C-alpha cells in the first residue's frame, strides 16, 4: 500500500490480495497552449507515474461526466 503523495496511490482492495493504483496529473500551461498535445503529455505522465509505482496502466477516464441527453430528468 502506498499512500497519496507519491507518484501514484496504491490501495489494497479488502477481501483479497489485489490492489488498485490511482494517479491524477496535469499541466494546465501545456493544455492551454495546445489542448491536443497537452492531453497527450498528461496521459504519458500519468502512465509513467503508475509504472514507477509498479502498476500497469490499463484504463483512463476523462472525467467529463454528462447526463444522458435522451433522459431530461438527469440531463439538466
């Protein structure tokens, strides 16, 4: 188990011998100057941080969590 503050947090999943590594990163200046290239740099940095913690990067999320536009009850 690695506490937050390192390159990535490694958390133990209760009831087993597995864990999950989490990382969040970014560079606002790069993303402001060139959003596409800035996004590439952020993904590469997160993958490096996870790898340095002994994890294998498997997935990512962009955290743009919008409601379903076909369902007005949750969209607005």
